[in-house]
């Protein structure tokens, strides 16, 4: 999944990482926890409910993945 645009309260699509190299693990970081996703994690990203508890009507997060 390249990018997702959602309204607060909508469920995201889950993101599954794959690699042609057996045993590859993935870690990721999120630039904006206000979207409803933790700051970092490992493995695939499960579906979550998009959030926006800020005064800004439009927010974004960038997820950076490292194999």
C-alpha cells in the first residue's frame, strides 16, 4: 500500500511487508502519532482507526520502514 488518505474514525488498510530474502524482519517509525499509530514498531502494520485529535483539520504521518 503506497499511501492512504482517510477521515478520522476510518479504518486503514493493513500493510504487509515482504522480502525475497528469507528471514528478513522489518521495523518502522511513524512521524506523527496523532494519526492513531504508535511512534514505532516491528513487523507488519495492522489496520487501525485513523485519528485526529488536533486543532488542525488536516494532518499526515510518514511511516519509514527499515528491513
